[in-house]
C-alpha cells in the first residue's frame, strides 16, 4: 500500500483525513497521522483498517525522520513556522510535500533542490491561500485566453459564523486561530492599487477604511484590506492592472467596533503587563484609560472614544463582559493582545451546536473587443458540525485532492509552488464541486478607472 503521512491533527485536518480514508481502498492508501498528542492522532481514524495514529513530535529529529522515510508522501498541517524541518527531510528522503501555508523564504530556498530531485512541494493549497488562487486564476486565464485585458481584480475571504448560529451583536465568533484574529493587520501598512493609484493604509486606520459587498441570499458584508496586495501583481501575472486589492470579510459594523481595541492599544503584542495574572477584566480595560479620581471605567472609555451610551458599539462592548470586576485574566506575563484574546474567547468560542461559514468574493474588471466588462464570483460554504466545519472542508479538501493527484502523478511539475497553473487548478476545482465547493458568477456593468479623472 502507498503510505501518506499527515503531520498535525488539528481541527482543519478532519475533512482531509475523511477524504483520504474514503479513497483508501480504491486508491490503495494507508494513512499515518502523526501528532504531538497521540489522542489527537488517533481520534480521526476510528479504528479504520487503513489508518493509524502515531506520536510525532516535529522537533524530535529521530521520530520525524523515521516517519518521513517510511512514507510515500508528506502532508504537513502544522503551523507554517514548523514546516521547514519537515521540508528538509522531504528533500533528503525524496518525498513530495503538500502544505496549506504561505510560502516562506525558507521554503522558497528549497526550490532548486526540489526541482533537482523532481519533487513537488505544493504550498498555499488550502482556502486562503488556496481556493482563492485557483478560482482567481481560472477566471483570469479564461479572460486572457479570450483576448481580454485585466483592469481590476479584488478578492476577499472571511471565516465567519453561519447565519443560524449568529447570535451576538458582533455577528462574529472564532472559527480559526483566535490569536491571528486579534493580531490581524499588524506588521506594516496595507498596500494596494486603486484605479491606477498606489494606496497605503496604516494599521491605526485599517479598520476605518472599509468597503461594502453584497452576496445574494446572505446580505451585506464589509471588507478591510489585507497587508500587501502588491505581491499578487507578479503571482497572478497582472503587472499592468489598474486595481488590485485583497481583503478580509466581516459582517457590517464589526470593523468600526474592533477599531476601539486598536485605538486603545489593546491589540499590542510587543510588551507584557506586570501582574497580569491577577488583573480583573475591568482593571485590564482601565490600564488603557486616563486616570480620574471620580469617573468610572465606563465613563472614561465612552468619553475617551466619544461613544454615546445608546450607541450599538457600546452594547457590543458590554456584551463582551469587559467591565467585569471579578473575572481575572489568569495569564502570567500577558501582552495586551493575549489578554484581549482571553476575554474574547469567553464570548466568541463556538458553542457545541454552532456552525461556521466561509465566504469568498472576487471581482474581475476587464476590457475585451473595446468594451469593458465585470464578473463577480462568490462562494459560500457552511459547516456541518463542530468536526466537519466549513474551515476544515475548504482547507482540508484541496490539500487532500492535490496530494492524491501528486501521488498518482497527475500533477508532476517539480519545485516549490502555488496552485496557479491549469495542470493544478482545473482538476482540483472540478472535484471540489462534488463536495459543494463551487462559485456563482454574474456579469455586471464595469464602472472602473477613468483616465480623464485627475483625482484618485
């Protein structure tokens, strides 16, 4: 049997493992799942005859090398920063590798070695990055193939709560790594091009520069810019494009309220708070507010940020229970961001019966035969339950499909890569449709860049 090694058995691995187990008999597969927790490694196998869970500490060289040597290909579902040692082992023992993570500089440095050994190192093959790349390139290649010229490309993705489970004023719950949500947008200004003009949004303004989109059947959403859209000029071969903008999707009103935390400094992760483990939520909030011998924490916050008591944003803050004077953080040497994450997790952790939702939305503007056109394309995926979430489907299924196609030599181009070519995206997108992962397209009037307009 052909042995596929999966390293990392977190929540996003559920649909990946289920897919491979369902294919194991017809494709002659044995699935080995390695994780730092043996319980996690074994929980998805359910006694399946073609699978086993093993203890695998990625920092234990002997364990890692033994596992890699004994398999036919490797799927790493680890956090991005942990891929590189696995990748080096794959070079040494000549194994193909698949990850859902962005290509790091360290991973890219292995490109030559991978090509020399004829190895496929497929990265960025989850949802975002992943499905966004494939669905975008499919339309971009179609437009170019017809002789069209791309004028605009905008792309937005959000991990959200399904409408039936949307029961708080923020219209949001954590459906993926909470820390990444709290730290979103930090580390540099958002950069993009809009109607031929380069634009920058510093972090302190990021959540006040939003755009509204609407998806049939699901209503309105807002988007804020991702860190650097400019790199996709070369990735998607759109060097001459006039508008290029990538962003994150939230429900309308989220960003304005989140901006309160940004302005107060509560998303800062650069220093630790003394005695943080003993601070109450109320004392934590008060750290960021001016001193007053008479005014309450609530009054100081409202005055400082000019929030009226009947403002919906005030209701959102109260709903988080941040003014509680009895609950303590219980985190030693917490940064402001870690403390905020703890408070939010009290309210935004998915309940047992909650379902999540993935929303992706692309806009394409192009010129063909002297006329301007626009295509809007969107995908909405709802989770089944707490195990087979929308996030696990849209991350795990593309990883699984790509892995099997690499193993079967249907995808053969070697090197460190993203799923940008027809060889990769066409068969994967086609198979994803069988699992309900598909896009709805509609043609709209293109109202884009006017070269006679001196503004911008």
